[in-house]
């Protein structure tokens, strides 16, 4: 039984028999010029292949491993750049937020609000996302099994977000053992994820392996069959072939 469709923007929907949706973009916002260049290039790639696209980039990567790493331009400048991308390209945009108060500030511009994986069980974050009136995508924490995301969905639905999206991005035990977070693409977890309104992040931290292309291919095939969304197959990095 198909899941209900999630309306992200005019003409852009996910699930419920809608075309496979791609969420893609640079990991963090670097500058207005860089964001526009990436968004326009991705828009043309998506158009050529007939794939709907949501542009994603973060105004603040608050979970960097090093405190000295570049995090992004911050909320005010990042939101201005996302608004410019949206105006110049016509693409819907998404970004993550890190404190409950940011949801309402992002809502006038951002079409799809993303709750980061490490905050995916935080009730105040989920309630703020639901109250924004925007579509919501929760990156399921790697410390949760797919079926444990049901509680996340219950919180969102209870707060008025009837069709949330949950992104599967791997399980912690694989990261502890191998240093990788391998996506779950077996049949039973995908069935559960589909029931919860579905997205896959198939290549999170696997680009340095020789099997990343195969993982992405399997994930895209599984996503198409199970009516999932593909969320950031790879990070977009100029000059690297990605």
C-alpha cells in the first residue's frame, strides 16, 4: 500500500507514487557565488534526467569533528543565500537546524526543514519543526534501528505534521567496527521505513571505499521499488568528480 505523499513545494512531492526525488548539494554553504553555481549545475543535471530536485546545504555544520573546522556562514547569512538560490533557480531548498527557535526563522524560506541525526529524538526540536508548517525530514540517528523511528513519527504527527519524512543513514555498530556507516538496504528495514515516510542517505561516509558506487546503485534500486527518496547520494565537491 503506497504511503501518503509529502508535499515539499509546488510540483515537488515525495512518496505515494511520486517520482523518485533527489536531495543534493554542498555539505555547507560556502558563499553566495558557490551556492548559485552548484544549484544551477545540479538543476541542469536533474532536468536532463527528469528527476525532481531539492537543493540542500547547511548554514551551520554544528557537528564538525574539529572545533576549528569551517562550519558555514551562520543563520542570517545562510538564510539569505538560500533565499537567493531559491529565487535564482526556482528550486525548493532544505537545510538542517540545531535549536528549536531556529525552525520558525527558517520557515519563511526553507521548504523542507531537516532535523540532524544527533538531535533526532529531541522532543523540542521535533515539535518546533512540526509547528513551522513546513515539510519535515528527520535524519534518523545511527544509534536507532529503523523501527525505533516510529516514536519520532508519533511526536511529529501529534504536533500536526501528518506526513514527516525519516531518512535512514546507517547503524552505529558498523561505524564502530569499520569506521563506516553502511546504509540499510535489506527488505524488512525498508518496508518499515516506507511505512514511516521514507528517505535513504545511501553513501554517507562511504565515498572513500571501492564499493560506494555499488551501494548507491543498490540503494537507488531499493528506493525506487519502495517509493523512497534519495537524500544526498554524495556530497557535491567541485573539482573532485563529485
